[in-house]
């Protein structure tokens, strides 16, 4: 009887410890999302490359060789700009999910919404094959990124600098 009581006690303690461990693990188990990337990884591998694809598809560049228009001239170029803009818009939506928005300031959602809207506008400009609208959308996208970076990038960099390596 004492052995059985100790076994039940040990089992209860084991089960209780499963729920009291790492809060991220407990939260991950309750969340329908699978967090595949940290915020920094998401920015480095998804957001930044796709924003660059869009920006390199709009406006003009002047250098020693002269001025050249970056507006796509092929169906593939327009499709790449549209896809990049769509990814930017959906990244804005992803940033509003609890796995990225939790423990951030109330303005985080507003910044993410601005990013999603800018991406959606950029996508529409590519769908419309409108070079002037692409340029304007690129500026709005840049503004959305800069506003968030001014508020959060210094905090993120400081947190990384303070964390053990």
C-alpha cells in the first residue's frame, strides 16, 4: 500500500512538473502555430529578402552608367514583384500572431498592420503593372519598416547584446 501511494505520488509529481516547466513549451503545446523562426530569423530570411526584391523592381537607379528604370519588363519580373509583396503583406499578418506579438508594446500590432497594408498595396501595384504605383508602394513599405525599426530594433539589438552567447 505504501509503495502504491509513493508510486501515485511520484506519478502526480511527474505530471505536475510537465506543466510547470518552460513556459514557452507549455505555450507551444497550447498554440496551433509552429514557430519555425525567431523574429530575427524571420526578418533575415523572409522579410528583408522579399522587401529587397520588391524595391529592386520599382523606381530608377542612377549611377556612372546613367539612369535606368527598375520597373519589370517581363511577366516573370512582374510575378516576382507581386510574390515578394504578397510575402511582405503576409509577414505583417504573421507578426500579429501571439507567437510574435506577445510581450511587445501596444504599437506592435499597429506597425504590423501598416506593414501588411503596405505589402498589400505593393502587391496590387504589381498586379496592375503600374510602375508609378510600385514606386509609391515601395516608399510606403519603407516607411512601415522604418517606423517599426525605430521603436523596436534598438530594443531587439540591446536584448541580443545582453544575452549570453
